[in-house]
C-alpha cells in the first residue's frame, strides 16, 4: 500500500511540475477573422459564414514549447451554431437541423499542439466537437507571428464521422454531399 501511495505522490508531483511549465497568455480572436463551412450538393455549392461577433472577447491560454512542438491548454474556440449564416433562411434551418442545434448548440475547436516545420508553417492537432462527438485532426496551417498573429488553413472532413446525416430535399432530388471544408483565417491578438 505504501508503494502505491509513493507512486501516486510521484505522479502527482510530476504532473504539478509539468503544469507549471505552461506559460499563460490572454488572447483574443479578432472580429476581422474568417471561418467558413463550405459544402456542396448535387445542385449547387453553399457556404456558411461564421459571424465572429459571437466569439468570446478573450481567453487565457496556456502553452509550452519544446523544440519545434508547441503544446496548448485552454485553447478552445467556441462557435455558437446560431452564429453561422448560410445565405438563406431555409439553408440555415437545414444547417441547424444537421448539427442538431437544439441539443448541441455549439461547435468546439480545441487546439492541442502545433508542430512547426518552419516559423511560418506547421501542422496543428485539433479536437473538433460537433453534435457531442469528438474527432481529432491534423491540419496544415500557415502562421504569421507578429503583434496580431494569423493562422490560416483548411480542414476537409466527413459529417458522417459525427453521426450526422446530410439533409435531402424535394423527395431526395436535392442531396447534400457528406464532405465539407472548414476554411479559416484567424487573427489573434496576444
């Protein structure tokens, strides 16, 4: 029993020491940022633009860098589903039905780490939660790190990975395709 208590104490102390290595910084995703969901159907393509005024004003993010890897804690972008505009009331309603907005009113994008291949390019590991289901992706990003940092990229995903069923209209004559792109250009004030 004493051995188990000792091992737990060592693990807890190690965890506390590791957590102390994270530096904290208050960051704000600026309203001039862009985030768009791009989809297609057998009739026409569509875009759902996110209104960035729905974002939190700022948040405290923890980070630590080891070599070319930057680890993050608390770097979560919360997107209210109602903040998306797909261009018409009907498409907006279909979008909210698809995302099960009544039960899951938000999409969560959690940045876990960035592996830098150069100062201006990297691969971000992001956990995305849609309709209560989480999936992890590796997303190539372009980074401009100045007073206002810029993170730009595109993520291709399949809505079936989240257990979502694309809407069909006019007795199945109009079918939305399962694959979508999330195109982003996030401007972040440090």
